[in-house]
């Protein structure tokens, strides 16, 4: 039975929340047209989309709105949904429609921010940086493909000399600037979207863990102190789905990603590091990502482990990685250090589908979920309202269930991490 209150993890984001809103816990048996389990970007935006359509919606979360990856991530708003080439077997029209999901998803977030006047420190611009020739070739190929398919934003390649004008590091041989991507305060975005959903009539319950899902013509969600009977249910627990649905848990591998936030740098030092205030991410599988906050701190993050275990010594590990990129920052104080799990899939394709006709799910954004979750929410809501069948297109991909659940996926992911570390190292020698 859940009695202990679970709050947001200690982080820069939690310390800079615009408005702290506590939603009540569920204490009775209720009914609704739709019940959504999970108060991250996927769940909140599915609720928001359905409320716009006039649906009666209940949203529950075992902790707080934005408690999981949605409120802990790097805040990088990056275009892209999945690999469209995985869908080419069903024809070019299908591949193009899937690609367009990624091309449009950042604009979808901007529209939501604008519509509901959400203050979340949105900044435009993202540069993906290459550490070796093979990664630079990847960027060249992607630019050609995205422009051929009709990307509406500017993609600009920069070489080894030019990149020094954008990033104060000698590590990179080039990169690609995407004017359609950017960065923001993810927890304030998620909380702002939840507030918008509540204003449209969505009933939100925090500290309300779903204990059991009973399928049927009307699905019953059991919690510790009440239940929800609903015509449709959306499972949006992602990396934190736990034991609620063993099948969904076997389809993902929780991977830990961590971030440190430095003391404020001041305007001059901030511009020396990232002159145009863009989000930055490298192309390694075990990647580094970083950006400046609104108060000019360096937020530096990286993939930590693929065991799903809570990491230790976050500050020590990420400081070392930060100094590898910016050696002159050795005297900087680290004010915050935190981590959390993201759900990685074997194919690196988000998983959207139906467990039954009226139980839908979305998960597995593989660490790049800020923008794709918003598109996934639109797809899920439109599937419930029978306005768009994109969920059927995406569910054509067969997703592998790992045998043994977490007991197999954790060591499998650890072995995979070793493989990709070796691959990153070999690529660096190219």
C-alpha cells in the first residue's frame, strides 16, 4: 500500500519550478471515458489532446507530474521520431509519413507552448557534433536525406575550423546545426502542460500508483485507495512501467542518464563555451550532451549505465567527462547532480500499440523523448477518437520481448554498452 509521499528528485529543474502545484491522491472509486497511467510528457499530452476533443479524462501518477524522465532529462528539444528506413518495406509513402512525424514534432511542442503561454525557457538552435570522420559522414548523409524529404528548417554543416565559432572545445571535427531544434526547461514544460490539461477539465491524481489493470469492455484500474473504471486506458509509464504490465516491461531496457549543473558562469564565460546558446550533443552511443540554462549554468549530461540501477558518484563521473570537453572548467563548483531512467528499445524505435482494443500504450523513446513524446500523444489520442490510424502504421514493426524481464535485460544492456564503447573507440580512430 502506497503511503509515503514521493517528490521530485533533487535537481536544478526541481529547484527552479515556476509554480508548485500538488494534485490530490485518489481516495474513491470513480469512472471516466479515458484513464491515463503516467504523468510524464506522453501521459500529460495525451490527456491534453483528448480534453481538447471533449473527452472526460482521468490521469494518475505514482509520484508527481514530471517525476520521471520528463522532469529530469537534458531539456534538448530535438527533431526526429524514429528511423524511417525501418518502414521502407511498406513503401515510400509509409516511410515518408513516419519521417514527417519527426520533422514536425518540435513544432508541435512550440505550438503547445505558445497556445498555453508556458514559461519554460525555450531557446532555438541545436548543434550535433562529430568526433570522427564516420560521424561527420553520418551528418552529411542525414542532411541530404532530410532536405530531400522536405525538412522545413535550416540544416547547416560546419567543418573543423567553423565549429570553433560555436563550441569552445577542440574535441570536434565538425557538426550540423539544426535551426528547428533547441532546448528548454523540461519540468516547467511538463507542469505547464498539466496545468493546461487540468484547466480543460482533466482530473489529475498524484501519489496514486496503478496496482492492477483489469481488461474488459470497461477497464478497471486498481489503486491503493480507489479505482478507476474507464472505456479506454493509456499506459504511459515508459521506463517506470515496472510490474504493472510484464509484456511492456520486457519490451524495454531502462538505461540511466545523468546530469550535473554548474554554478552560474556569467555572460562572458557562457559565450566562450557555447557562443550562440544552442543545445549540443555528440554522436557517440555512450554520448555526452550539454547546454546552458536560463541563468547561464552549464548543464552537462551523459548516458551512465544500461543496468537501470541508481548510479553513484554522479558528480565525480560527469565532472571528468565535462573536463574532457572543457578542460578550463576544473575550478567550477557543481551545484546539482541527478539521474533517472530512460526506456531504450532494441530497434531504437518508439513503441506504440494496443494490448487490447481499448488498452493503448506508448513507450521506448531511447533517450530522445522530449519532442517525440508529444507526437506520440497526438497519435494515441487520435487513435482513441478514430481520427488517425498512424498507431497501426507504427505497430507494424515487431518489437522484441527480452526473456526474463529485468533479470535478462540488465546484463544484456551492460554487454551492449561494452560493445558500443568499443565501437565508439574504434570510430574515434577512423
